[in-house]
C-alpha cells in the first residue's frame, strides 16, 4: 500500500483543456451522430430489391423473384 500512496503523491496533476463534464457530452454527441448514420441506411436492401432481382436474373443468380431483396 505504501508504494501505491507514494506513486499517487508523486504524480503531477495535468490540467484538462475542457471541463470534465464536456468529455462525456462529446462522446454522447458522437454516439448519436453514428446512430443517425446507421439509421439512415435502414431498409436499403428492400428499397433496391427490384434492381437486385434484375441483376441476379441477368447474371444467373438465385435471387429471381423471391422478394427477399436479393439476399
């Protein structure tokens, strides 16, 4: 225990450039921004299922008119 207390007393405290509350707020904003990006790509396969089925039919794929969006 004495080694730990000696190390803790010798460590210099570094002043942060921003208040401590700002760091979790920045992380939350980044998390929400990435969530918006993921949300924007929802249902993309179904929006293009006609193109996927046409491509699969033209290139000998198994998709055909299955209605599964080419997956």
